[in-house]
């Protein structure tokens, strides 16, 4: 979450208790220093930590000396206050009370020495303190790092709320620090500040603000934690030395990796950014400038990406969602079945093929199907997928397009789109494909899948193909817009620049090959809109069975949030009239010129009009535009929708866009053109207004009507939120589940297609591969059908 730091800074007193804080000490203090009114450090050991401290209760790793040196050499503003004493502290409550008594700032921010925040997030919090003085307490959701900055440790213990840490408290001289576990500050009436006007870490996580906790990063930390906590009386604490030997170092059970040993804990890859001081520290440790033991991670690499491990994590998460109280412990029978599971529990194995994991509407539909099938109770379908690009390293995704394969294959330069791609043919030899019961394809255009692979896939496996745009029956374009060349074979393409672009006019060749492919494939088509179903019936695909399954959205995420709160968090003026547009590429890819012209006219009537452009960058000299980059986090996207007044979407080519449903579900009336399947989503006059295709005047008038009539806009907002809830993603997935069963039953009843009846077409397609030098594709064709096709 980016933010520019305002001046003057709020008066923040950081309170730190530390024992054996190396190698973090200096880096933590440096990270806090620019934001600090003062940093109060309390050094020393409590009685239970005698095993890891000096006889007089101090650190044994030089921490006290390092802090003193920092104060002498790197504290020009005299911000460091060091509190220590000879002898042991009774408990951490007394250590926290010691720094609380020294606070002279307006805020107390408690920090453990291994906790860090990104600079932009600290800027954001500082601005929040200034803008919202009514806040009394702020908590953070933590990311816990294990063994390396590349791995996060999660746990059912953390999932049930333990990942939230109370850290920042409004401060006044009459306030009192009451307890360290959990951190609690009370006002003069004895009321906890957490109960007055808190800001939850859940809300901050929704806008990408976290605490980065490196509590399990180094073996030294783990040994000292175990030595301290194992002196407690709890059964789980007494087991910690065995946990450390068997699981932290021994990796006997990769589902038992969190230090709260009564609960399962697992590892996931982390590819995001780290706070600047952590990056500096890790680099110095790795290069030997800081002498600290690092845990070897080879054993983690052996299982972290395995299907069984990733599926086990999904199963645990699904079980946590099912339970009223999300708690699973190590002796839970469900957990035992997950850990001991060797064979897949699913009745049918489904493979999906998609351009990428979740970026773009088609990919999000693919991802939702994978996600929901992984958490279903019936266990009927197990889903994995092959994609070109992975965004979030989802456990069900594997790469399909492999450059290592492409470099090995001798091809000739060809303008025929994707005919030179070889790696998709190797899908047919992968164990996941051979063991699968059904293949579900989404967009297969996107520079990763050879279209001549399609006949082989559909002849070998029952197949479902969701058409997310017009590409399957045009010469090349995903949306033909006003062009109807596809009706006569795309013989001369006047729009080579339409996505996906062609460098040379071979649209007629591609159209002809697609028609031949359609004569071979045995698949069930799915269209998300009736508009596309009607087009399919007018093409060479009309002989194939075609179903309509509308797209769905997660209405647990996409729902109305308080507009004022959303605008505060995102930095949008409270009194603005906000038109929202979101698309891959932003306004530029979705009729931005129509929205800019409308905005220019409307801004003359309302100077506070703002265009919130999500997904790209669009500059205008005549309209006030706020640009947001692509938002991957759906919770943040829902917040962005909720900050607006109207969803302005002058799209010129669309099927059944998710963004229209998401916006309505967040309470935005929609103003759009009569484009594609959009009129099937918007209830005209109730949840939005629809202008004739490319009619600038009607589009501008519709936006102006909602801007000038707040009561109408509010009434439509309420109906939009209600209507948006009808597009539940669960409904979509249930429809696909029924279709899978229908397709599997039909293939079982009718058997696989007779290859002999399509041998001429297969011979032709094989020759096309030979023409472009795709030897890998030719060999696979021969191998699959060598007795019948040569």
C-alpha cells in the first residue's frame, strides 16, 4: 500500500523488549528511526529465560553492547532510551510497563526485535494516525517467515485469529500498560483501548498492510524460543524440544512446522517484497558479513511443490472453512487422514487449461473452479490445471508453456499464430493427463497453446471448452467489434491489430484451419452468455453441443463496504463523485475515449468528478483521473469498487465480464453500452443504464443523470447490490459439476470417437505442423495415430 509521508510526523514512541536480539538489533532500530519520536528499549531476561541469558539476566550474544553502540554512533537525534538492570525481570509484563512509564509521545507502538514493516506501510499508518485521531488501537496481521525469507509458515493456530497482533495504542499520561499477553492498554476508567475504537489488522490486510515477523528465520531463534517456552507447564510447551529436533530440523512431519506444537503448521512459498532493512540483513548474513547460522532448505525443496503437499494444505484450509470454530489440532482425525493420504480421494480427476492462473476474467473463472472444487465436501472431482503463467503459485497450477522445450524444437518463422509451439503436445504424455478423466479448456489463444493440439486432446479425453470470447470462430480476433468478416471466412482482414494481433494477414488460413479442427473435435462448448451462444449457432461450431453457464463471482468478497471508510483507506476525496472503471489495461482497453469525453463534459457541471481507473494508466488534460495499477488482491478490489458512485464501463467488446457483476455486488449502478452479453447482466433502469452501442450522447447523459440525481443513484445502488448477489460463484461451479457428469456419462455410453472417420482431417493438420517445422507436433501425431494417420 503506497503512501507519501505527511509532515509533521506523529509523535510515536516505539517500545521494544529484547533478549539475544542478534542479528536483528541494528536493522530493527534503523527501520524504526525515521518514524520515531523516541525508541525505548528494555533489555534483559525474565526468570524463565535463565537458560539463554547471563547469570545477571542479560543477553549473551552482545545485544546490550550493540544497542549502546547504536546509540553512540547512529543516534544523532538522541531518540534511543535504553532501560536495563542487573538481575532478572519477573515477567514480560514488567518489561513492557517499564517502557510504557517512559513514553512521552502520543502513540505507543510495540515492536519485537524480529518484527518489521515496509516503509510505504509505515508511511500509510503515520498518515492514518493524523487523519483519524479517533482510533485508539491498531492491530496487524502477521506474515511468519520460516528458515528463509522465501517461505511463510501458516498454521491452524494462526488461522483462528492468533495471526493478529495488537501493536499500536493511543497514549496519554493517565493511560496504563496492563498486560503483555495480549498487549493491553487501559484508559483511566479501566477500559481497554482495544474495545473503544480499534482498527483491525483484517482491514489493514485487505489493503495490503502487514507485519513481517521473522520469528522462525534462524536456528538460533528457534533454539532460544524452545529453551524458554519449554519451561512452561503446558503439555504442548514441554513437547517443544522434540518438535525442534524432529520437525524444525528433522522435517519428519511437514504439517507440524509451527512452534505452537499442538496445531498443524505448514510452509508455502513467498515471492513478495520484504522490508528494506530485512533485505540488507539477509544479504549480509548470506555473504558472511554477519556471522549467523542459516538453516539448509534442501529438505524443504523436496516437498514444497509436490501435489500431495499442496493438496494437503488445501484440504486443511477447506476443513477450517467448514467448521463453525476454525480449529484443528494435531490429534484431529481429519488431519491424520490428510497427512497419511497416499491415493487421491476423488472420484474423477479434472484437468483445466488456461492462459494464466488468475489475471483476467477467463483466468479468474478457471481459478474459481479450481479453488471451489478443492474445498467441496463431496470429493467427487479433483482439479489440477496447466497454465502459461502462474500469478500466485496456486497449488493446483503447473506450467504448460516451457521455453526449455521450445528452444529444442527446430521451427521455421511462421505468421500462423502459435503453430510453432511444441510444449503443449507434451501435455499428452504427462501423468496428470494420462490419469485424468476429463479436460476443461478455457482460452487457448494466448501464445502458449498450439491449436493443432486440440483435436488430439478431445479425441483422447472427454472435453469441455469454455468460450470466453469470439476467437474460436474468427480468423484471429477475440472480439470482432463492428467487423463481420467471420461470417464469410475472414478472407481479407482489415483489423490485424485486434487482439491477438497478426503481423501478416493469414486470418483466412487460420479460419480455414479452425473449421477443419471443428470437424474433428469431440467437445462440449460452454458460453457464459446467450449472446455468444447465438453467435456460435451461426458458425462452423454449430454442430457441437453448446451450453450456457454464466460466470460467477465470490459474493463473500464482493459486497458493499462503507464508502467513506474505503475512500479514507485509498486516499480518495470524501466529497468527490467517483466513476469507477476496471479492466486489464484500464480505460485504454475498454472504450476509454468515450469515458474521457463524458468526463470532460460532466466535470464542467461538477468540478468534484473523479475517474478512478483501475488496471492501467490513462492521462488526460481535461479530466481528473486517479490511476490504480492492476489489483490482484480481490479484497482490495472490492474496497476500490465500494469507494465509487457509478461503474462506468463503455466496453466495445465483451462477453460476460466479471467486473460488471463485481461492481454491482459492491453496490455500484452500471452505465455501459449495449455490448455483447452485458445487457444480460444489467437490469436496465434498475441496476444500471444501457446506451446504444458507441452512442456517446446517450452514455454521457446516463452518467449525468446519476450524478445529478443522488436519490436515483442511491436507489439503483441498493438494487445493484441485491442483484449482484445472484451471481454466486458457487452456482457456476455447481453447473460445471453437473456438466462434467453429463459429458463423462455420454463418453462412457458412446465411447471415444472413431479416428478413422476423421483421418483425412488429421492428415491435413499433421501436414500443417510439418510445413512450419514443428517436428515435436508431427511426432506426437504419428505416435498417437501411426496406424491410421500418416
